[in-house]
């Protein structure tokens, strides 16, 4: 059995403007059949709270429960190694290194993997401006330069038994989309959503997702285009017009031009359109011929035996006080209502309509003009 050690170096270079957190995933595939083969995801990137040491809050640990010692062979395993680089005792799948903002300089990452004497394939999807160079530092063998997305096969003579890997990554003017605010407010019968970014990279735009108890799922209710790539602060807004009384949750799905996406945090907006008082509105149109609409509102009355239901009548009278039509005569939930009055069989003249609900009575005049 042959054991080789391959070293790949990872160099991170940044511009001087503030850098948002950035996560990059690599997927390693072993062609052996389970349990000897399979796939493993390893994640590295930038985090403003990371240090050069071990960061437990980022998933890094000196001795993780599922460490990857040499005696795993021939099972497939791959982990990042953290200082002091002791194989099998100081490894983790996560490696975020970014101690200050802005950052300029180099960082070194090391991966240890155990294989099943088979071919290892690495699948990658790198942001624009990121270049990943693979090389066997110990043996002096250059393997490949990776950009954009695709797959690369690590040569057979580097994947027999176990290997220790270093990688080299060059970051060139990478500007992730950094969301700085996201809020929502109710105005009249609308909800206004507002959000802002401090910088954007490859930003196609934002899908607006809404969740209600009635829907019981996140639904896409709109799309707002982004500004592509920019280091200038940008502001966005969206109006949700299809709302009623209830609780609404919103989140943003930020989509890159390559189809990748991330979600924002959720916000919640409480909406209450329940009327606060009885109101009988003026009919419209007025004068009318031959029909008109009459709107009225019914509030919630806590002192009532059933605050959710109230007996309501809406009737139309002629100038002599004779009832010519009953438009409403039933119990109603609190809310705003609208009914249509058809005067097709009535003659021109002045008419009155009256709303009665508990102790409330209101009368308004309307004109039928043929």
C-alpha cells in the first residue's frame, strides 16, 4: 500500500474596501462504493469574527467528535487541519480565516483526506474574481488552476491512501452583496418594504418572499432588479398591496447572475384593518343612474355579548319616508363592506339610505337622475 502526502497552498488577497463575509464550498467525490466511497463537502471562506486560531463559533474545533485519523483507511474522509496540524487530532470541515476588516495578506489552509485507492474528483463553484490554484507542494507537482465552476480530478498518484493538501486562492476585487437593513411598515391598506446594501457583486436582484398562516408556505410575490456589481450604497423598496388583517413575514432571496442565491433574515409586520368606529360613507356615484355603491364600516365592540358579530340593517327610503329597498339585514363581522343599490324600477328624485347597528344610526341623501 502506498502513502503520499500532497500539499496545496491557499493564498487570500483582498482589496482595501470593507469585505463582507463570504463562504465557498468544495465537494470531494471518491469513486469507491459506500461505505468506502461517497462525497464530502468542505467549506472555507471569510468571516469578520474569525481569527488565526481555532474558532468554535465557526464550527472549528481542535478535536472534533468525527476526527479523521489514518486508521479510517480505506474509508473516504476529508477535513481541514488547524494548527498545530496534527493529522487526526486537529481537524475540522470548516476553515474561516479573516481577522480584520479590511484585510490584505495571505492565509494558509491545509486539508487532510483518507481515500480508498481510487480517483478523487473536486467540484467547485467560485465567485467571479476568485482563482483557486492546486499544487502538490511536497512533491512539487502543479495540478490545475480553477475559475468559475466545474470539476477537477486529482491525479491517481496523489490519492492513494491519505494525503495532506494545501490550496492557493487569489481573491481579486470580490464584492459580495452586503445587506445593511431590511424593514417593513403598514401605511393605509399597504405594506411598504425597504432595504439597503453597502456593496454588491454579481447581483441580479431580489425575490420578495411572503409567509402567512393561511398560506402556510413562503410565496414569491415580486422581484426587484439589483445593480450588478457596485461598491456604492443602494436602496430598494417594494409595496405589498394584497394584504388584509393578520400577521405577515417577509424575507429576501438575493439572486446572483449565475443562479446562486442567499436568504435575508425574516421580518414580521402586524396588520390590523379592523375599523375603529361605525361609518356610513357617501354613495358613489352620486347622482347616479341606474345603480350606485354604498360602503359602510363595522368596528369590534368589546362590550357586546359577541364582539365578533353585530346585527346590521341598511335600508333605502323615498322622500315620504316609505321603505323602497332593504340592502342588508343580518349579523356582520367587524370590517368594511360595500353593497350595490339598483334603482332600475324607481323614478328620478331624492332618496335616503339608513345604516343601523346597535345604538348607531346614520342617514345620508342620494339623487337618482335619469
